[in-house]
C-alpha cells in the first residue's frame, strides 16, 4: 500500500516538473514584424503578390491582383511558446489609403482558421473608420470595436497604433490625441491560434483585399507601442520595424534578396487638361502643346517643369468693377466648379463679392455681407472647402470674423462659424501632424484702441467640427501671419507694426515644439513713422513687373498702370497666365494677361 502511494506521488511530481520545464510565457516584449514575416526571405524567388511603390518620398507595398496567392504565413511561426494570442498587445501599421467608397471594407491584416475560413482577428478599414474584430471562444461570439472619423482614407501616409488591454482599446493616429473605446466583453485571454494563419492585406483568398500602400505592420505583445514611437519628427511615418526592402534603394547590383517590381505611384496623362481634384492628387499631366509637366495638388495643376518662355508684353485684359474699394483678392479653385476669386471690399454697405471665371473672365457669382473686410483666406479640411474673412463684424458688443463653407448642393458659400477678433487684418491656415489650424492677426482692440493684444491660434476639432482656441500669442498691431517649414520644423512669423507709441518694434518668429508655438527669433522692424501703415506702398501711378537678374538683383521688366494697388495675385487658366490687382482707392481692379514668346 505504501509503495502504491509512493509511486503515485512520484508520478505527480514528475509530471508537474515536466510541465514546469516545458511551459513558457506566451508573450515577450519583442516586436513581431508581421509584414516582413509574410514576405519571402532573402535568396528566395521574387514575390508575385506585391509590388513596391514610391509615394511622396516613402516606399510601401501594394498588393497585386487577385490572380496571385494572398500574403500569409502560419501562426505557429511566431507563436512558438504557446498557441494563445496575447491578451494585451498593440498593433502598429503605416498605411496610405485612397478615398474609399461607402460600404467598402478592406483588411489590413487578419487571423483566419485554416480550412473553415473562420475569422479570429481582423483589422479592417472603411470610409473614415477603423474596425477591430475578434471572435471569442465560447458563447461570446463575434465582437467589433469601431473608431469613427479617423480620416485614414485621404491619400496620405498615416501611422496608427492600436493598443488593447482588457475591455479597453486605444487608437493613436500620427502621434495625435488618443481615442479610447470600451467594449462590454474584454479581449479574450485564451484565444487559441492553433491551426490558423496570418493574412496580410486580406481576409484570406483575397476577400476584403487592401487596395492601399502598406509600409509597416508590427505586433507588440504585452505593451503599448505609443511611447516607443511618439513624439516623432515625422509622426505619419514613424518606424518601429519595417521590412529591409523598403529601407534600401531598389535594384542594387549586389542585392541579395528578391528584386521587387518597382514603380512610382504617379501616372502621367498626355493631352488636354484633365480634371484635378482630391482623387487625382499627386498625378502628373504633360502638356505637349505648352511643353510643360504639371502635378495635381488636389485642387489645381501646379507647374513642375516648363519650357522657358520670355515675357513679351502684358495685355490689359479685363476691367473688374468691384462693389467698393478692394483691400485684398484671393484666387482659388473648387473641384468640379472651377476658378474663383474673393474680393475683400472696404465698404460695409456693399459687402464683398465672390467672382467666378466664366467665359474667360471674372463674373460676379455671389455677394457676401461683410463689414470693413480686410482679407480673405481659402483653405480645405478633408473634402470641406472654406473661406474665412478678416473683417470687423460687430455683434452683441464684440468684434467678430466669419468662416464660410462651400455648400455643394446650393453651390454657394454659407456662414459656418464666427470667431471673436479685434480689427482682424489677416488669417493664415496651415496643417501640422494631420491637424488643421487657423491663426488671426488681431491688430487693435476697438474699445480702448490698444494694439498690444493677443492674436489667437485656433485648432480644428474633428469631433465638434469647429475651430477652438488652441493658443494665444501677444502681438503689437499684428498685420500679417506666414507659416513655413524647414526640414521637420514648423514656423509661424508675425509682422508686428505698432505698439501704440512707435513702429520701431520687433516682429517674431515662433517654432512648434511639444504641441505649441514658442518664441524662436525676433526681427527688428524699421521706423515707419508715428502711426501704423494703412495702405501698401505705391510708386507713382504704376506697378512694376520685375525679374531676377543674378547678383544684380531684380530689374524692372514692365510698367503696369495701377491706382491705389493693394494686392497682387497670379493665376493660370486654359486661356493663359494672368495677374490681378486690387485697388484700395477705386472700385476698379484690373486683370492683366501675360503674353509670352
């Protein structure tokens, strides 16, 4: 009897010992590069499923047609310690996606059971949304977490981090503000991957095939990858781990790995001017007749290369009678609608005019009520088109400027949002890290004539669809803002003109650091007298066209008859190249046509 008990105890201890030595944790903290795992290793045949594409300076992989087999590998290749998917993890993906149609669903990756085609996990993208799907073991069934208004399908590079911990999932796009969701059932702690496969860019058998570019796809078990990636000088392309083939120059003579089919994303259209809107952004057009190469920026065609033409003469093309003296003109395009021009008219009684290029000239299209309009600024956010006017609306004892939005059905600009301003002189619109901003040049507070006041930076809130105060900067008689970038750095410069006593003051350059603008450099301004300038400098009754003459500087080319010239804009149409100027002293503004030979 004793020997039986002894043998039983020995067997239990030996079994426990064997199990303790064979068991290892299911996860570690090493990033698992799923995209590299799905590609052939060095020395193997060139993959037929993908081609490498250069887009906006970075390379990604595009899946080929449904003829080739989808990219996949067995889950056992990465889950070597055990068969359970980690219960806490983060996924990192860098993608570039064209605008998706409604009801389109494409999989960035999925885990599917072999044989049954049953989905275990899936990261799926649709129009303006990202979905994470799981199938829990037992009666829980399928669950889905959906992040809305993420704006991934806008033909730009984006890096997303999806971190999952228990019932919570957090999505971070381009190191921006995190979005958090909570689901009723937490992520399953025992999700077996035995007998399953990872599919990259599909749900298996090319179902839900991903049509965009994929640059990075990494699984980080047991940790949130966001602190490893952010902050970053280029958050849209920040890297945790990407395939080596996307880092090196293609077609190296001594390249050991497979030679991928390589192409530039842009296509060149030859012939008449094609349409240029958001779907055509980045595409090229070669104008054989004009001997020029142009690129679509999503609104209009921009010149890349063009045969040198010499200016022969300037033709007085159109007399444009505005509704009053005009302090500023803004020329812009609206996709599928054409070329427009907004005039900032000084007289409050007549309002300001929006003109459309019709039958080879500007014709009044819409009149907008404004008060002492100083300038217009056109900008876009996603597919929304806006105009903001620097004006002096007086409402309920305060001064305000107005943002207008293009209404597609009514084909008119309609009032969208009012913002408190103080004798606003200028607006500047810009983007940083996929966020949209507006900054106003507040010149003087009317109630006490104080020029030393704050100008305001507003930030677009994608949830409320409104501009909200993001930061204030102390300015002195602010007259103009300009935004520019140098390498990875973003700058704002303000033209200060008057502090209430003198114009011998400094203008300031600000740099974007840690989520706000900070003073970078001050520039001393020359003395312009004892009052701020109200009109632009004029030279007699003529404006001058000049050209750069090497070290000699700019030299006059043509004298143009102007009166009270306040602002110049250039634009091009099928009819040629033009200049338009606004007059601050007359209702007559003029359009000139440039004649070349």
